[in-house]
C-alpha cells in the first residue's frame, strides 16, 4: 500500500508544482483549517507551503490500493492488468471474481486536472475485454468501446490508452463487456482539480459499490442473477469493511460509485450532507440541499460533503434491506436457527445448488432454468398473482383491545414470520475478533453482528483517538513494502 505521503510526493512530482516535498507533511495536509489557526505559526514556512493548503487532499479508498505510476517525460504512466482475482469479501468467503491488479474493484487511479495520462492495459483473461473510461472527454479512439472505437483486446493482448484529462471529479474505469462488469471489473478514477474546491475538505473517501450472486457450493458469481446475496463496499461486506476515520469537526467528502444491477440509496447516520458532485463533476453550490440519503444509480457517482460535527461511530449503508445482509437465504427463517441443517438431495435440488463448476457451467444450465433454446418456450406461463387466484384475498380485522397478552419471549415460535433476524450472541462477539483491525479500535462490543452487506462506519473521533488509531495502523504497516509498478516489457518509441 502506498502511503499518503508517497502519494503526495508522486502527485506533486507529477504535477510539477513543487521542487521540494519537504515543506508540507501529511499531517499538515490533513490538519483542519480550525486546527491550523489554533497552532502557532511555524517559522520556515515559505510560499510553497502556503500554496499547499490550497491543494486537494488525496482520496482514500478503504480496503483498496492506489495504482502506482511512473513519469515518462511529462506523461503519468499507469499499468492495469485485467485478470481473475480471489477476493475475500468477509473472513472465509473467498470469491472468484475478475478485476484488475489483484482486486475487484481494481486499484484507484488519482490524477490532477490537466495531466497527460498513459494507461497500459494488459488482458490476462481467457476472453476479450476492452477498457472504457466512463464519462471521460477523450478522443474517440481512446473511448474503449469494443466494436466501435477499437477491436477488443484479445486474451494475452495489450492496448495502450493515452489522453490529456481536463476534467475534475469522481470518475471510474470499467470493462465494456457487460457480463465482465458483473464479475467485478471496475475501479475508481479520481480527477483532482488543481486547486481544492471551497470549502476545502479535510478527508476525502471513495467507495465503489458492487453486488454478486454467489450460489451455494460455488465461488463464482452467477452473473445472470437478478437478486444478490453479497453486497460490497470496495470489495468487502460488513463487518469486514474498513471504517472511514475522521476527526471531530473536519469537513468530509465521500465519493460513491455504483456499477451493478441495482440503484443504491446510501444513508448516513447522525449528519446531514449536501451533494456536491456527480459523475459529471463538481455541482454548483446553488444546487446543494440537505439530505442524509443519496440514491446512487447504476453507472453514476455522487459526491457528498458534510461537517463531522457529531461524535460517534455512525453507520453508512445502503438502505435496501436485502443489501444490509450477507448470504440472505441463510440468515432468515426457521432454518437459520438450526445448529446443523439436515443434508439431503431435496434441498440441493430445491435451491438449485450447482454440483461442481459454476452456475454458468454447461451442466448447471437445465437445473437453473437458464436454457435459451427452443425448449424453454414450451414452459407453461404461471402466475402467483392474487388476481388470478381462485380464492379472493381476505381482509383480516385485528382484534385491537381484545388481543390476548403474549409473552413473546417465551412464545416466539407462535408468531408467524419468526425469525427474521436470527442471531446468537456467541458468534457475534467472535466475529468482532475475526475482523479486528486498528480502524475498529474501541467499537461497541458485538458491533460486527449487526453489520452486513453494504455497511460501514463513519467514525467521528476525538483527535486523541484518531491519532492513536493512526499509530496502531502505522505499527501494523511497518515493514510492509510500498507498492511497485507491475513488471512489464514496454518500449517507448
Ligand atoms: Cu443497495
């Protein structure tokens, strides 16, 4: 993982703005304006350090690395490798996805408005791919639309994209093969303005939201499903998502990016925010209105900003109920309360469990009803609609005051629909330890039992706690080498 300081050095070296990076530390870059005013002015500050306060802070993508780059003259050169990846969504749940450079979503790319950028894309997939730069105003032959602006990149092949970027905002890159998108092939592409937007944010985060249908007995998502059981923020489901850490009083931006089959209403607890940007870039301040839920539609991005003026560990999550859960079918209903499920052929057939191979494998076609041949048309159309039912729907009148008193804790099983949220205290506590990391320091005991799917925390912390967690994180990262460019053979003519 490249450190923030490393990123800044690269960013600035690339932008060619400053000869020396000594003049501003990561701390100075992140200090809130209020905090800076309280600190006595240090001697030795020069023009550069004053100007540095006008630079945007680098974006953090929790659980996802930044893509490193190198300078080739005045060109920032990146190297993306489209490849199969093993993505651990929660501890023990490793899914076979397709992504870039070892993760899905792929690493985050950060550039500055005006940069000349070269991105070498290698295809290590067994089928053709093409890289589309979503919303980029680039020459047509750089658009990455297969069959139109270019031929697809063959397996083992390479395509070199190069363009100058004059936009700013929250963009993304993705494969332009539809079903490859459903396998995870997307990544954030942040275009920073040369000068930070006002009011300047102290913390800036990016979250890519994705969804997968991973059927029982399979590690490969069924890219044809319309209902999803694994919902992710940056390739992790709660409680494995890494919280967003901010100091009390800081101004925060969160950039949400969605590429999947659903639109996600993302909700923040404890604060009102304003929407300051879309996939088209910064929005004029006259459009900002308060809210606490933002619908991030498919192929859209939304930037929200707020002042973290309310201390606490605030949930940030998609509010679709099924998207706040993991592996929904095994969480709900009477079966979820059995210590061990009775095994048998009946369940396998009933749930359409693939036996070997993925849901997209040929042997599983008939059992999952995805035959596309003439035979499928012979199936009889059926409907469960009440309108077609022989018995008309009956209205039930609730007895109201005559309702007998029930001790629900003793008679839970007599309540139709029970259980919906079946948990046991033991596993809950154990899960806290399983997902332990510096960023989770001090969370409420048992917290992890209530986090699933597209859920994380915005932790608005006292400065001391924030600093303590940063120290813990530094300790944990000590000795880990920083990210290098992937090796490649490439000649510049
Ligand atoms: Cu959702």
